[in-house]
C-alpha cells in the first residue's frame, strides 16, 4: 500500500500509543526521570495539586501540667500549590513528500519514524534536565568566549546543547521571577543558534554572539522559550527547588522564601555544613550526609542516591578495591547501573549536577501530569495534524508535567568538592 496520511497515521498509532518503545525512548537512560512514580493527575484540582507540608509539631509539653496547657500549640503547616507545566515538541511531515513516496513508502516511513523517535528523545531529554533543575531552565553557564565559541564553566553541560538549538542568555539562572533575559540591543530578546557542540572540550559554537546584547562571562544559557524569570514560563520546578543548595531557599508554589527559611531542612531539604566535609573523600561525604539526615535533621532513611556519571565512576573505582562492584538494576525494564552501598542503590544520571550527591526517599517524590507525561496530541483521533500555515502535517508531542514532593526533609544533598 502506498504512503498516505491515513496509513502513516495508523502506523504512528501502533508505534507510539501504549508502546514499550515510547517507555524506552523516554526513560531508557534517564534514571531519576524513569524511577519517579508517575501518578498522572491524581489529586489535581484543575491544574493545581495542593501538597500540605508539616514543619512544626505541637509544643504543649512540660513537667508541669499548667505549663504544658499554657504552651499548647497546634501543628505548623503550609501548602505547596503545585501547577502543571507546559511543554511542546513538533516535527513536520511534508504533504508533497508524502505523495511523492506513495509508490515506495518504506524509506519515507523509516526516515519520518527516525525523526519522531528523535523528537521523543529530545523532549524527554529536556524534561529530564528540568526535573533535576531549579526551575529557571538554565542549560549551562558561560565561562569565556572566543568570537562565537563559548566555553562553559562546567564542561559536562555541553551535552545539554544540540546543533540547531536556539538559545537566549541571562546574567542570572532564571530561578527568580525578577531575573531578566539579555536583549537584542533593541526591543526584542537576543537569540542565537547553536551551530556546533564539542562535549569533550566543553564548548559550543553559536552563529552570532553579537545578537545577544551585553553577553558576558558568567551568563547562563537557555533554550529559547524555556526561561522562567520575568517570562514566567514553567516547564518543571525541579528537584533543586525542593532540595536547595543553601539554607536560603527561593519561594516555591505559594510558600514564601522567608517561610521556608524558618525551617530550611523541613521545607527545603537537608544539607551538610561545608566544615563537616572539608577534606573528606566522596565516600566520607556521602556517609556524613546520611548520618546528618537520619540524625540531627530527623529525616527518614533515603532509599536511593544519585551521582553524575563522572562522579559515580570515582566512587565505583574507590569501592572496587574492597570488592564492591556495580550492578544492573533488574527491578526496572531499563537496566540502570547502580552500586549497592551504604544501604541504598546509587545510580548514575547524566543530568544530576556534577559535583553533588543527592539522597532521596523515593516515595516522597513523584511526577504528576495532566494526561501522560509525554504523548502525541490526538484529541481528534489523529496523530498527524494539518499545519495551519501550510499544506504540511505535524506530529506534536505535549506534556503538562509537575514534579511533586510531600516531604522535602527526606531528601538531601552534599557537595563532593
């Protein structure tokens, strides 16, 4: 049968609806993104999920009844009102090309399926990056520039960029609503296209740095339209919004920064004082974090740990001398690599910030979404949709995701350097 929009749409349904292929494309090499429980829109009121957080216990206690009675208090609690974000991905299917290949559809279909597989991969990659992020949307930070070649402060961040990606810049990381984007020197936002990526060197090439007015060392780079700041774009308020780098957390989902700072471990996760880990090895730092969490912070024991692959390899090499080897996680269909150590599985995840170890009690973190986490737009029954501005068709992926945590206390982080 020739290649028609009807046959192509039918094959697309077979390939991408309720398919294990989709699971592999999305979660296959993104451990945190894959391991998080997917709860759909459970508990959402409209697009909002109310999540109460208790951070103060009743204090009507004492050796004297009258004192206990006088000092009686109730639970102190606040509520995250978590909103579903928005994310979209599109690839074009040319009507003329579709008709031209009607007598030899095989090559066309393989090419277009490769493009749609790639669209799934790239959309899942971005969602995974943002699941680990701080809500600002930054992909990397400029350390220096030579004409149009940008050297990134963290070379590993070069893997977050792709050729053809349109990028914008800000002096800040976008996590605060007051952060602004660099302009184009006039009335618009400065935009440049990524033309090459050198991951080993930690550099990206853009077509015209001059398009971004006042572009400077220390600036953060973002995919165009994924910056939060003054634009208010929300894709996912990620893990680092819940487990912050300092005891001065940002406002989050209706809870003000000042409120979170009144008890930062219960409202913004656990951190180890730098003095406690100074001069310590990776192993020692991870153990110290665990002892602080279950000791002074009174957190529940974590059930999983995460490291950037380059940090994970350092830990693995250290542990191998004592006969501890990496394993394949047979509890998932994706075979994530892990090290069973310190009482928990420790996974490598390339989107985990390099130089930081994260410990999570996984039952306290999950992904909600309006509909599937990522799926084709098909409310009218077709996966292929006619473009409004041309005779071509589009394959569209849509996501309305939300990372939710009902107890930040049960997550912790420690710097490794």
